[in-house]
C-alpha cells in the first residue's frame, strides 16, 4: 500500500508519527544515500555510518521539511552535510594524532552486511543487472570502466594507455556511468 | 568555483575526479562547499556514485575471489640467449642471408640464368657423347651380317643422328690414324628352337631370343664396359680375333 505513495505523501504520514511510512522512505532511498556517502567518503564502513546518521537526522527533522524541495534533494543535502561532518572529524583526528597522511584517501570497499534473505536476493538481482548493463555498453565505454574499476588506474594512466585526451577519458567514464545508472534504475537519470 | 554546468555539459571532470579521489585538496574543498548549497549536484553525485557502487559490487562478487593466474614464460632464458647471441657464421648461412637479401626479381633472373646454364651443359655433354659414339663408330664401322637363313640380327643399325655425325667431314680425320681392323661379324648358330649360340665371341655366350630382339632396337654401346649386361659387339671382341694392330 505504501509503495504506491509518493515521497511527499510518505513524509506527511511520517510527520504524523507513522513509522512504517518513514520505513518506506528509507527503503526507497537507502541505497542511493549510501552510494552518495560512499562517493564522498570512499570507505564503506564510514559511508554506512553516515547513511545511518542521515536517516536518523531526517527523522528527527521531519517537522522542518516544508515541502519546498523534493524529498530526494532534502535527503541528499542531509547526507552531504553528514559526510562533510565525518570528513572534518576525520581530518581533525588525523591532525591530533599527528598522522602523516598526505590527504590521499585510502579507498577500501568492505563487504556489506546483507544478512536477510530478501537483501541477498536483491543483491543477486542487482548483480545480474550490473553484468547485463556492463556487457551491453559499447566497447570504448566498457574499456574505460574496466580500467578504472578493475585495474584501478588513474585518469592520466588510462589516457596514456589508450592514447586519448584526459577529457575524453572522463567523458567516456561519465557516459558509461550515466548509461549504467539508467539501465540499473530503468528510469532516466535526473540531470538538469 | 565549481561550475556545475561545465561539469555536466562539458568535460565532467570535477564530478568524476571527486568521486574517484583524484581531485587536489583545494578543488575538493571548493567542490564540497558547492555541494552544501546545491541539491542537484548532490543528487548527481549520489546517482553516479550508485552506478559506480554497482560495478564495485560486481567486481567484488565475481572477480575479487579469483586467484591471479601465474604467468610462466617457458624457456625465457633461452629466448634471451637467442636474442643476445651473435648470428651464426658460415658459408651456407652467409649464402642464405645473401639470397634472402636479394629482391624477388633478381632471384627469378638468377634462376633463369642457372636453368639456361644447366640446359647448355646438358646439351654440350650430350653432343660430346654423341660425337664420341660417332668417332668410335667411324673407327670400327662394324658390319652386321645376318645369316642367309634370316637368323636374328645381333646388332641394330646406328641411330640416324649418329650416322649424320659420322658422315661429317671433320670426323674423317686425316691426322688421326685409324687402325686397320679386319672386321668380323659375329656369327650365331641356331642350336634349338628359339635358342642360338655365338660361335665366334670370346665367351660364346648363350643368347636369349628376347635379348636379341632388344639388341635390335638399341644402338651399340661401344663405350660401355659392362660385360655382363652388354650383349652387343665390342671392339675387344673384334681385336681378339685379329692379330696385333699396326702402329702408325
């Protein structure tokens, strides 16, 4: 029943202390908010914590949501602020412990904790979609994806290897990710 | 400052550089300050991060557990040695290299010249051989006389080419003495049906009618020394029947 409601309708229900309505919002957006946090923090455990904090903060501030913006934009703004807070804390901590980190972030992806059968089935289905989507990409786009994600090459290394301009590498990767996103969501990517 | 329009409609460099951690610290601070103000850029960042996360999960699920294959290049040392070792020297190696360096048309020309030389050598050799036969024929001139009762002919007539050469004047050499030989035609005697005996030969061989027929079709091989196979008349046979040769 709740699945047919819009985000704004769910928020209205959640403001009236309908926990199931807010649970539906979390179900709809947790993946995207987690991805945003992962894109900003680069570590899955930090991203998971940030996503958790994002939804807790949203639930506490439901009354402040005025409906002037989309729920998705509201959640993304909360997530960005949460991630920036995490980064500032991490930076302060590293300075306190005299960490000699040069600022380059360690990019580690830790296995997610998908314990429930429904989550596992969802993950399997998503992997199928990713395989199909990557396989259907044009060769030049798939090539850049593989070199970037599997071989972990920098943009400059890919540019040197393929002997193409750096801007072309980024353009191809942008197009590849955009097409992947469209195929995974089966809805057009919201790009203004 | 971060230019969203440039990034989404232009080279998209800032957004991707931020996602993949390849943005310098100053640009990153500018970009994050912009994210605090711009919900659209935050949504875009989340969308592209989600797509990237899908690829990362796929990689982790399907590839990360796979062991890296051990690449073994067999006999790598031999390859290095072969590359480092000097080229083999020798006549045939040099000849092969020389042939290899010659263009194709030159090879074809050389082949034609070699073929012409070979044909010439064969022709000269054949001519000299024929001349020798003709000289020997001119010197011996054996007369084949058959028995009146049409006994098998032992000697076949010389080929026409040999006869023509023999008629040439230059073979009638005056400064080359020709021994006076009394020519005796071989005589055979029929001893039975289909068999005969050479009665005046040195060995008085038993003749086979088939061999006699064969002898009709071939020229006398006067320069042959194969006593076992040759059934034709020899100068030695004739000389054995005559006295000492007068020397000039």
